[in-house]
């Protein structure tokens, strides 16, 4: 059905041999052109056969067919990676972000000279980092059966391409990974099928409190989040009467047993190591209720030192959003140990004072002996 202006209604068009579309009631020419999906040939003046008409390109999109095909294939591969790593069948937002990252990288010829599966895995891992999903880079390398260092090299180059490293603009910098996002995944992998849901929940809550204590004691600084999380799960499991070894933890968190043991020794030197589970829970509750430090009299309470300069100061010179993020990542600033650099400087100062005192005492003894 087509619209006829003369009849002012929808009519059945007819198309005679001249290919012009006309109204079947009044005979008005409605269209005097014709498109064909089949290629026809005619003979020119020299008697040679040639295609009749012109090739009409698609008017639906200005994107070349090769780029659309590349994007479609990349999206299918990303969905296969998502399902294989059990990220979640409903997490289409992660696939959409990774697909856009891959298109941006491909437009800048980042895929040239690199294996496509490494680039796709790097894009998907970067999207998972942005969405705070409990996924490790070694999970991708294990699935692809490639070296984690090779995949990590491509990932770092991708971050450099998107200006996420060595950039003074703080909004583009990649955020640190919070060890707490791996607690549920690693705990369920350790206790799956052997304990009830209530026991798993208790272990998860205890692990969260231990990690928060580790953050305040500066154990997270410069360490991999999986190692911190593995040590906390090991302590929480033993405190709840669940027997496991550091080898079991190391297999789950993809770390060597020596690293887990080192994290445990570091935690043993903190004050929280001498607390029971009940005392640790009460300590965490009291710290959450603790008010922030009172600013000094000569300090400006209204100064905002974070990137949101136009926001109102909430605490520690940060806006509300940055303050909540800081408290979540750092575990708070109340009840923790001094920074390692301060502890080393204090230890050196005390050793120097003791050495000077001993040298002074020896000098006095020699003088008295000479007299």
C-alpha cells in the first residue's frame, strides 16, 4: 500500500513494464524509479556486457561493513569470555563497556601486531576493574592458556593508550583494587559444599573485619589484594573452627604459600592479632562509631582537597563521596598502627640515641679509669 495524493488515501500501486509505480485508481505516477536487489546486465555500444544501474550503499548507517562486522565478532567473543569466567550472564553492561573499549583501541590500530584474544581479554578485565568485579588477570590467562605476564603487558599498554597511567589528571587514573571484593568469591570456593550458609556468612564477616584492621595497619600498601584477602580468609576460617592449610588458600587466591605465610607473620606483629573474634568485632563496631579527628585551630575546615572542588567539605578535607570511598578503601584512620616509614624512622632514632648513650657511658668510664 502506498499513499496517493490525488486520491488522498492508501491505494494499491501497480508497476507496469516501464517500472514506474502508479495508482491503480487514478493512474497518477507515484514513483518513477526502481530498485532491484538482483544484478542485471546489458550490452553497451561495443557489444560488451556490463552491469545495469548503480550500486546503492546502505542508508541505515554510515559505518563501513568491515567495522560493523569486526565489532559484532568482538562482542560475541567478549560474551563467550564473560560466560566462561562466570562473570554473570546478566552483566551485559560489562560487555558493552568492553566492546566500546575494543572499538576505541581498534580505531587507533592497537590490535595491529597483537593477538585479538589478548586485546579482548584486556578490555574485558579493564571493564571488570571499573565495575569492581572480583576477577583477577590470572583468571583470563588460565582460560586462554597464555602467560600472565604476556597478558599483563598488553593490559598495561592498553591503559597507556587510554591515558590511565602517568597522567596528572586524577580522574583518568586507574583506582586501586579493594581486597574486600574478593572475599565472597574466595570464601565460597574454599567452603563450597562442606558448610552451611550461616557458617560461610560468619567467615565472610570476620574476614571483612580482619581486612579492615590490616588496612589501618598499613598492610595493604604495596601488596597484592589477593594475598591480603587470602591471609584474612585463613585467619577467619581457623577462628571459626574450619581447618584448612595455607596451601589450600594459595591454590584459591593464585598466590604462593610463602606469600600467604609472610602476610600472616606481618599480621601477627599487629595489635589486632592478640584479639579474639568477639573482641575484633566489637573493636570494628566502635571504630565505625568513632568521630573523625578534630581539625587544628589554625586549619581551614571548608577547604576541599579532593577533585570535587565545588562540593562541600565533609571530613578530612574531602567531599562526602570521596570521604566514603576513602574510608572504605583505607579502613579508617582510627585505631591503626603508625605508617611503616614512621616506624622505621622512629626505630632508627631510638637506636641512634641508645648508641650515643652507650658511647657516652664508655667515654666516661675510660676517663675515670685514667684518673
